[in-house]
């Protein structure tokens, strides 16, 4: 009987121990599970925080790129003179600025945040490609402009060179024309003044003088143009005034009087010319001079001294 009772007691104690040990095991397992869950939650939060930081850095980088592209479009516009191209680049600059503002205003708690970031990143790539396209286009235009400027400068230099050559030729032609004109100018030689009385003889006294005779030769000149020529002669008194003025002619941009005029037909050969100046005033003593003019040029002169 005692043996049976002991056996029953031992089995109860063993059962109690197993129960206690089971309870202890269950408590330990629960503690272990709680500890593992806490560790996983902390790691997830840390990873999420790192992802958010990376996303924010990526967003700032996108903003910087949008700002840089917009600025490049702005700088590009300063070099453009074509109105159509300028309007296109201006539109692209405004688009880049608009997308940058959309990115700045986007909130991270927005339900479409990830989709919007993806869209704006795609738009950024498009803006980049468009910018590259315009850079190539503008660079090509600048190269063409440089080539055109070079051609223009070369053309201007050629025009200037031609102008200088023409000026030189004109100067040479003017000089040659002047030389030809000088060579073609008639020349009067042997100008002689004679004082005549009423019988056409040499007057011995001044009070007997009725007219003056002026003779001279027009020299041979094959360069001069043949044809009619009008000869003007001015007979000057000792005081410097003209004797017996009978008309006027142009000389050195002014009009002066002449004492006698005569038209001849010049053939290029030497011709002897005689001209007369009638006297209807007192002729005093002194030096009288005759000046011969043809084609607006004075071609010869001579003088006579008359005594009392």
C-alpha cells in the first residue's frame, strides 16, 4: 500500500515538474519571439529612412538638373538672331522651368508621389535630349555664321582692294587727262604790240596813237583738237585797267573783260594771228601789256613801253 501511495506521489510530482518546465519553456519562447520582432521592426525603419534620404537626394539632383537646363536654354537665347529658333528655345526653357516647379511642389506624402517622380525623371531625360539637339543646331549655325562672316570679310577686303585700285586708276587717269589737257593746250608765241596812227603806220608820239595792233603765232600742236577757237585779248594800260573793253568771257570761275576777240579755225598747224584794238581815249606813256586767252587758259603775253 505504501508503495502504491509513493508511486502515485512521485507521478504527481513529476507531472508538476513537467508542467512547471513547460510553462517556463513557453515564457522563454515568447520572450525570444518578442525580441526578434523588435529587431526586425528597427531594421525596417532604418532601411526605410535610408531609402527616403536617397529619394530626397535624387529629387534635389533632378531639381538642379532642371535648373541647369533652363539656364543653358537662357544662355543659348543670347546667341540667337533667328526669331523662329529663338521662340522655340524660349518655349523649351519655360517647359524646363515648369517641370522644375512641379518637382519642387511635389509632396512625399502624395499618393502618386512615386509615379510623379518617375514621370518627372522621364521628362528630365526628354529635356536633356532636346537641349543637346538645340546645342548641336546652334553650334552648326554658329559655324555657318563664322564661315559667312569670313566670306563677308574677304568680300569686303576685295571690295576695298578694288576700290583702291579704282582710285589709283582714277588718279592716274586724272593725271593723264591733265597731262593730255596740258599737252593739248594752245600756245601763243612772239606776242608783239604795235602802236599805229590813223594811217596804219607806227605812231611816233602817244597822242598820235589811233589803235594798237597785236600779232602772235599759235604754235603747232597735233594733240589739240581741231576746230573753231575764239581768241580773247586783253590790252592792259600802265595803271592796270583794261583798254577799250568790248565784251567779257569766263576765266577761272569768274567773268573778265576783253579788248578784242577773234574766232579762228585751228587745224593743229602753226597760225599767225593779228588783232586790233581801236583807241578812243588818251593814251599816256608807260608800259602796255597784251594777254592772250583761248579755251579758258592764258596762252601768251607781251608788252610795249610807250614814251611821251
